[in-house]
C-alpha cells in the first residue's frame, strides 16, 4: 500500500515546518496580552521623550542596536505599527542614522516573517489553491521585483500582510528582500523626518500628524514619480507580449 501525505510519518515534518509561524503567532498574542502595544504611540513618545533622549545620549550605539532589534522583532511578529516605530527612529536618532537603521531593521523583520510563511504555508497553497489564486501567483511572478517594489513604495496593503502574502505566493527571497529594502526607503525617510521634527512640535504644544506631512505635494509627488517608474517595466513587458501575440496572428 502506498503512503500519502496524510500518513502519520509525515506529521512531524509538517509540525516542524509550521513551528516558526506558530511561534510568531504566539509572540504576537503575548505582545497584546501584556499590553505592550500601548508604548508604540505618539502619545507614549510625547510622555517619555526626555527619558528616551537621555538614554540615547548616554549610550548611542547600544540605543540604536536595541532599537533595531525591537523594530525587527515587531515587524517579524507582524505588529501593525511600523510607521509609528519609524517616527520613533527619527525622533531618537535623526534622519541619519535613524532612517537607514529603520530600513535595515524593517527588511530583516520582514524577511523573518516572509520565510516563516513561505516554509509553513507555501506548499499548502500550491496543493489546495483554486484557479484564481493560481492566476494571481502566475501574474505576480511575471514581474515579481517590480510588484514588490511598487507594493512597498505605495502601501495600499498593510506592511505585515504583504510579508505574509509574498511568502505564501512563493516570491523569491532575493526579489522580496531587494524590493522591500529599496521600496521602503522613501517612506522611511518621510516618517523619520516627522519624528525628527517631533521634539520641537512637542515643546511648542503642537500635535504631530502623520497624515498631514504625507499628504503634502512635496512628499507625495516624488513617491508618485517613483511608483510610475516602477510600473514602466510591467507595462513594457505586457505591451511586448501583446505585440508578439498580434504578430503571431
């Protein structure tokens, strides 16, 4: 009698593959159960800014290493607060080295949850997914790097959701990391600039607004321009395929 993928001897292997995503899910649950998310807010930054600044001034290298580890860990467990943490980075360290530290930490954290999702869920999708998901996967692979860059540049979907979806859809690690690293650079500098200016705003009794700066033309126009550049390879490839099909007819 032949063995199938559902036989008991395959169960340990499946459990081992699912372990990383289970650990990440448990860590996220504990994060909220312990009420740690309340520290990741602009109000928390306002209330603790003097203590945080004193900590950075005392041990700048240690501070930035711990910040990057916390940032990468938060992204890895899919905590939906990356933009607030980027503001923290700009407030604590300025644009330099705050924004580069954010880009590196976010890419590392995204890579962890991406690999966990790819290992635990990728085979399930390939075996059980319907035609629509298969077509979406096929279309994504045709312009993988451009799509990844575009999704990072204009975050229509949450950062954490893209990390998981890319793993499930089997995006290559190379394209995921390159698209993530370069795609989040503009947004990271924008949010870090908000944090960099937050100290003066707090001292003046003003509110710090994420949306206010993001909607300014000087912020939006460069990002839109980059998005258009990211779309060009996609359109060129589609156009060349259409032209080739017409020639065949």
